[in-house]
């Protein structure tokens, strides 16, 4: 009998986890703290062991560290929550999975990754990994779902009135973010969660693995990532932002270590570069777009609120692009796809590229206001033709994702237009 919690909002990742449990002896569900990993994992489990339980002076952690098999004893599927606090559990699960051909026996959930997951074995072929993210607008109930990714790639969108969404509403959704525990919070309350989250995250990242790092430099790095949200900012820009008043230069190794800490805590979620499978000599950029785990973290790091975003539309534009990237990634992955971006040496750029499992791909531009639709559509058509002329397979879909827009539809030139608050998988 699954341990589904009362009030659990189903996630698009549920189906993927179910599929992975049919293919692997164990599944590891990873992602940032408070994104909903535990509740989602519980809905697939018949028993649970919480390594991070504070009861008895963290007795579970001590027991699991001394004898990892303690965590494995119980009805299966067995959830072992925050397994990384007793890393030996990984090898214990791997060994137990090897002892039987049964599938879906264990679920490991964790909010940080040890440098080496398995002392003896990586878990390849035994433990499947699932990356979980904060909620998309469709999952949180803030998208009506009138414009599905399947329709955009398939039969196309028909003219649909999706209702009015103003900038103030979008700004609220950006400040609140996709944290399940924040759904329903209004006004200034919803901004308290990501601000508190960031403060604790900077402190925890500075002490990851028991090593002491400069927590103030970690905060400056997070703020720099927020200032460079949805951009291709290089290491030099990040290092400059970390220097502080003492003028101390930051080495490449230090920056890489700090970025590694944030990555292992799933606080960053960069968007890789798209490879168009082109035989041309056009130089395609390889750098990923930088994103924090949720747009609300960038807003919090910049010390902005909903009113500030509406007054600063340039910054709001980057945050809106991050919201689009978060949601498109979740919708694409629900169908086995992936999200990337495109930029070549001539400055041609596509905000988001969705690649599906069958090899088809679609190009998406994010525009906060409906007044930018024509320009964005022309850009998509121009780059699509450029890529085709240079040997790339043609896109299966072109779409402009809007913020303050009311209708989802397909233009005469074939480009789809959809409000972000109408999208779904």
C-alpha cells in the first residue's frame, strides 16, 4: 500500500519514476531540498526509512552509518530518504539489488550528492537516477494546460482563449516559485521561503562534506548567478563578482569548487547547448545557459519582489525566460525529451530547444509581452532556415511562449504562440 501523503499533488515525474522502477532494482530520486522528492517518493513506496530523522539524537543516521542494512529492512518498495547522510547505504542497496532479479525494490531520495556515490560500485545498471525539479505551473495548478507540448509537436494548436494573465500575476508566480509548500501563499509571504532557503543553502554549501569554505563568497557567487540568470556568463564575470571589498582574486580552482558545491546540492540547473547535427562549418557554441534551481531563487538573491520585477522589465524578461526553461524542461522530460539552447558564432540564438526521444526538435522563444511575438517568430523562422541550409534536420515545431498574452494559436507562417500559463506536457 503506497504511503501517499494527504494533499499530495501528482507530479509529471510520477510516470517516469514508475517506469524506472520496472527497469531497475532501485531508483535514486535527486533534486534540491523542498522540491517534493520525499512526498513523491512516498507515493511509490510501501515503507520508509528517514536517515535524517532527528528522533533520538539522529539515531537513524547513526544506525545506518554503523550497519547500512538496517535501512533496507522493510516492505518493498522501500524508501530510504536523505540516503547521502549515510553514504554506505548506496553500496548496501547495490549489493542487495544484485542478490535478486526483482525490480523496483528500493527508492533512494537525496538533496545532495557525495563526491563518490558508491565506494565499491557506481550503481550502473542497478540503480537508475531521476532528477526532480520544483513544480511547473501546470503541476502547481497555475497553467490551464490548453496548449500541450504534444499538440505543438503534432497536430498544432487551434485558437484557444486561455484567459488573461497580467504582469502582476506573472511576477507573483516568479517570486513564489515552484516550491510545493509555497503553493497558496499570497502577498509578501511567498517571497519569504526562497529568501530563507538561499540563506541556509549558502551556509550548507560552504560546509558541504565537512569542509569549511567562505560562506560570504558563496553568497556572492549565488548573487552573481542570479544577476546572470538565463545568460551565457563566463567564469571571469563570476570571479569578478566574488572578489568583494578586499580585492582578493578568485582562482579558477576556487570558482570550480564553489560551483561544484552548488551543483551537488542541485542549486544550479544549467541548460546545455543544442547540437543541430549539422555538417556545416558554422561554429556552434558549447556553453550552457546558467540557471539557479528555481527562478524564485534568482529573484530572492537580487532582493526583488513582485513590484520590483514589474518596474524592471529587463530583469523580469530574464526571470521569465528562466520560468519558461524550467517548465519546458519538465514538460519535455515527461515525454523522455530534453531541453537545450542554441547559439552560434554569428550571434544567432534560440532561447530554448526541446529535443524529443524520436529525434524531432522544436525551437522556442520566450517573450514577456505579446508585443514581441512578431519579432520572435521571424527570428525562429530565420534561424530554422539557416540551420536547414547548413545540413541540420528541420524543426518539427516553432513556438513563441508569452507572458502577458491571452490566446494560444498557430500563426499563418506556422509558428505557434502560447501563454506560459497555458502550457503542459
